[in-house]
């Protein structure tokens, strides 16, 4: 057990150190300083000396009863409160050492020395009363301090419950500070032997209580079991990131748990960066914006569009909608198999060996200025007589071998309705021959041909035709062309003017030399090996042979049996013929030919590629078909919206429904554009269906 020094014993007894040393010396103890330790036997010797000096008297047991009442409030989940009152009662009994002696020794001591005990007991009683009073005062002060600390803690908890959410770490710090304050307020109690004359339920009646046991009991916090409160304990992390919570045993108390997994509504507006392709459905756009599709439909109605969630909208409309909702639209980059195919052909063209190729020359000009007649003289054929009315209605592609070299010619119509044909011819050519009648001058289609050539950045060679006529005035034509920014070389410009006649053949050789000279300046080259690529010049449907496409090879070598992808159509080449209807097995760059084997007539102007993977080619064709279908739906939707209230008007315009079928794709485009131009305020032309070939029952 722990030893007690003379100084501490003097403080416990309540006397001075000198007086205590004097009494211990008189009792025969060897202590001479305040730091000497005092054992339990020496304490008994000192007490016996004092009893023998003053006489021992039986002391009645004294009791002290402590009561404490605490009031707490328990809050349930539905905001109801329950008041809980806890009352505690503790009784402390001072016991005498005589009870620990045997009954025989007690009887003998009482009969032998009754007078001495009476005298010593009065002195010991006074000393014991003083010690007990100090001990009780210390206990009471400690209890009061605990109650004050608890009251402060309860007030702090109640004030924090009225505030917003608090974190679990804050609760743990408060609990730690409370425990620390409890430990700091504990006051050590002086050890003093206590004897209770009354036995405690038999089994505790004969137990001996020494000073060290008293000290351990005094150091133990009063009401420890009653002070237990439910504490929130965090178990190990469970599955899916959740933490199991449990309460330790004790009295229920209001708890505030900070649930970090609860959804918190954002306070600031979130600005998204929305990627938008060329066409997108309303449902997909709503998904990208993280809003409901109904909200997108409502906003589109505000913009004047009536669409459903499954309909497509174009990129421009989607951009306006996204900006209207406060987000940032970004044009999506389509990195698909279509772009991969184009990259493969570009890589092959860059890595392949290039060689000179023949120039591709497009003959353009006003109607009836002699374009086809000029080509007939060069080719020594009579195509113009075969055309309806003697006017060219199709793009004709021919290659001619001359003494100067090989030249490929594209003959375009000169009529105003064939603007798209002339634009395609200028796009896929190297040199443009502008045929102008010397007796007629510059006409509207002549100006249009100049614009197409400049837009395609193609050099122009002017052929002043019909020089054999008496009223030919080439100077007038040169002046008119100079006003259109076509300056002849004689005037210091860069445009060659050749005077020719398709009837007499005047100037034809000079024209061919000018073409070859211009091609040498351009340094035209192409890759002759590898898969072929080019452009579709024209397409039609033949009753006996099926789909026939006129193609112009620009790169590579096209062979019979290759699998071709042209726009939305695919197919294996079954036959190839040249412009003279002769069957050929292969064709190189700058060679025009007719192809059989495609599943449908491609659009004029579509690029074609020879692919080795048929599955990939069909996938690309399907993607292009879906894209074209979406564009048609958007156009039809716009027409429906424009005609939504047309029936309500009194003087509503009458619709003329038309089904258009032509022999070739180019004529279909020209005729469709001309019919749309015929529309007036009273009569509108509605093209119900259009296509290539004859009109069948299914069309009607």
C-alpha cells in the first residue's frame, strides 16, 4: 500500500508538523522530519498512545447522507420532448476499529480497562470529528463542482441544439473537454478508517476496512453509474461506404447526428458545357442538360418550334436553346468511321507515288452559245443532235486523245435551271473553258459561269465561238468580260482569249494548246496505285440495266469487282463502260466511266471511295442515310409550322401537289428548283415525292 508522510498526516489530522513529531516521539516512533513515511502499524501505535494518554471511549457511528437531483430532456425524432428527473442518494458511514476485533478481545478489554478507554476515547473522538468534518466538506465541494460542470454542459448542449447541423468531430471534442473537466474537478479525499457498528447484511459485517481501501473509494467518482450517458460510437466502415452507428448503454439523451451522405441542394447555378452534334433529339439534349424533356419542349415552344421528345433538331436551334437556358454550347466533333475512312485515303495519297495526269476541263457558258458543238468537233461526234431540242440536259464526261495529249472534258448545260450542275462541274475540274458567242456577247449564264469558276478558284480560258459569222464582234465581248473582272492577256491580264469556230474548226488546235499549257502550269499529278476515289458526275436508272452512275476517277485505280461507297449507296461494281459504251476492266485518274452495281442512284456530286471492308462501308452508308433523313424531317417540320394556321385564313393559298420523276439526278434537281420558283401567294407548289425513273402506281 501507499506510504503516508508525516507532513501529509499532519495536514490530514489538522495539526502542525512539530506537534505531531513531538507526539510521535513520545509514542516511541523514530520519526524526526516531515518527509519521513508513516506505515499503518505506526499509525496504530500513535493512535494507541493517544488513547492510552487520554483514555478510550466507545464512539457511536456517524453517518452522512448526500442527495442529488438531475433533470434532463430527451428529444425524439418527431420533435417531442420528454423530461427525465434522476434522484440519487449516497450514505457514508464512519466505522470504528473496535468492531474489527474479535468479540472475546472486546469483552476482555472492556472489563479490564474501562476507565482508560473512557479517557482516551474522548480525545480520539475530538480528533476524529475534526478529520471527518474536513472530509465531508471536501466531498460536498467536489459534488457542487460536478453539478456546476454538468449544468454548464447541459446549457451548452441545449444552445447548440438550436443551431444548425454540427459535425461529429465537434461532438467528440466537447465530450473530450467534458471528461477532462471532470477529471480536473476530482478532489482527493483524506483516507480515514471507518467502522460501522451495525453489520451490513451478514456478508459484509466482518470485512476489515483499512485506510488504503478508504482512499481508493474516496478517489472513485461519486455517482459514476448515474453519470453514464449514451455516447455515439462509430463502428468499422461497412459495405458501400456506409458507417454503422450504435449507442452505448445508458440513459437516452438527445443526439444530433451529422449525416454527410444527405443530398444538399446546390446554392449556385451550375453552368454546363454541352456538346451538340449536327442533329440531336430533344430527349438526348435534355439528358445532356440534366433537365426533364418537358422543359426542353417548353423552351422550344417559346422559340416557335412545336416538336416532340423523339424528334430531331438541328445544331443551330440547339445552340440557341442551350444559350437561352444559360449554358455553354460546344459543337461536337464527329470522330466516326467516316472521318477515319477519309484520313486513310489522305494518308495513302500522301505516301503513294504521284505521276502527271490529264487535265479535267469543264465547258461552261450561256445556252445555245455552241458548247456541245465545239466538243463535237473535237471528239468528231454528233451528240448535240441527240439531245432534246438540241440543248444539253445532262453533264457529259469524255476523254479525248489528241496529238497534244489526253484531255478529259465535262460538258455542262447552259440553261438557267441547271445551276447546280454547273457548280458541280466547276468544283471537280482543273480548267474552265468559258464559251461566249462572238455575235451575242455576255449573257446571264455567262456571268454565272464566271462566278462558279472564281468560287472554285479554277483558271478560265475564254473561247470566242461563232467567229465565222459576219456580225461577230470579239472586241465587244472582250470589253464586256473585262467589266466582269476577266482581263485578257492582250490587256495585261492573265486570261487567255482564243477565237474559234465550231463549224469551220478555226482555232481548235490553239484551244487545245492553251489547255495543255495551262495544265502544265498547274503541275497536275495523281496516285495511280491503290484504292480509287473520285466524284459522281451523274446518275440515272435504266429499265433494263438498273442503276447507272457516271463517275470521274481522281485518285487510284478503279477495277471491276471493287466494292464502292458513294454517298448513301454501296455496291459491288458489276460492269464498267466508257463514253463510247465500250466495256472496260479498269480506269485510272482523269478517266470518266459509267458504273453498274450500286443499290440506289447516288446524288450527283457525291464522292465515292473503294473500300475493302464491306461491313464498314454499309455502316457509313447507314449513318449518312440517317443524317439525310433527319435533315428531311427538320425541313418538313419547318413547313408544317409555317402552314399551321394557313387553313384558318380566309384567302388561304391553294396547294398544287406534284410528283416529280426524271431520267437523271441532275435534271431532278433542276426541275424541283424551277417548280418551287413558280409558287405565288395564291398557289403553292407542294412536291409530294420525287425520284429517278418512270412514274409507277406506288408513287401515286
